């Protein structure tokens, strides 16, 4: 996703975000240790929200805004 944003390719960015959403939706919650599960539950909705916004538009500025938010969520 980052590489697509660097090249200002809104279409590739949206596709990469859809791949991220698929990966997030495929997380096997029952396989996570309790501590990891608790952290995941705190961030999963934020990740999904930003990824959905990025996937639903080709507007590179809007995508970058949500990528910034997404990156901050992953840093926690």
C-alpha cells in the first residue's frame, strides 16, 4: 500500500487496502493468545475503518490521510 501511495496510484492503493481488509477479516481469533486477543480487539475496528476508507476511494489525499491514521494504529 505504501509503495502505491508513494507513486500516487489511487487504484493500486485501493486494491492493496482491500487485500489488507481480507487479511484482517481472516484472522483466526480463536488461535490468538488472550493477551494478543485483547490488544487485537482494541485496534481491529480502527484498522478496518481506515482500510475501508482507503479501499473505497481513488482520491490519493483521502487515502493518505487514512493511511496516516492506520499507521498510527499499528504503532500502538
